C-alpha cells in the first residue's frame, strides 16, 4: 500500500564455499556389482547407480548412508559426483576415509592414498589399513574444465572382514576448510 508508514528489508548473505559439500548426494556402486571399465569417465552413465548422502560406510555409527551388506561380501565401493565450474582453477579436495582411496577427476587419476601401485579393481585391497584419516589433496586446474566436472573415487578396505569403512569428501576453492578431523 502506497500510504503505508513502514517498510521492512532484511538482507541475508548466504555463502557456500563448497562445490561438493558436506552431506551432498553421490552416486555409488557397491563392489559386489563389479567395476565397470570406464566408470571414471565423464561420459559414463551412472543413473542406475544408487544415490545417497555423504558420509558413507559402516561400523562407525556416524554414516548417513550405511553400507550394511559390505562386511564379508566386498572390499570396494565406487563413488561419482559432478560439479560445475565457470573456469578451471586449482581446487582443494578434503576426504575422510578408512582405509584406501583412488581419486579420479574427469577420467584421469590425480592421486591415491593407502593403495598399491598399478591397476585397481573391485578386489584390490588397501595397503596399509588405517583408522579413519583425513587427507587433503589439490585438484590441479589442468585436470578440470569449464562446465561439468566428474569426481570419481574408489574406496577400499584392507581386508574383506574389516569391521568398518568410511568415506566423506568435500571440494572447494583453496581457502575452503576440509571436513572436520575425525581423529
């Protein structure tokens, strides 16, 4: 009403430093399903994979997506998540994991932690095993592209009868904080 004597305006600034944030939904494939040969590539169709919120795992009592069938049945889980960039720049990947991980961006391996050298499949065991650890790594701008990017991570247990598995990851710009240290 033009004759009103009051006006309210309450601005709110929302800043999200993450390109992939805590609790975001990821596509995942249990190792009992096998490892498709091109699962890391941008063109791979993952719509039939399960979708669940991070963190993933079992045995810790703190997972949003519990892999209750993993113990004694399979040692690896594959994860895929897309994110968009206007222009490539170095990014920071922070991961909580137990035991080993192999990280791919847009089809190229950018790093591995607690995993043997060489080809990896759904039966590859982590080496050595670790209790839940926090790892950060730089995703170099050379691995990224303008538009949609794909982060693909395989997570592996040290033995098939391991009593736990954990995976949670965030991606942000270089000044983005990593996930909370679980230790």
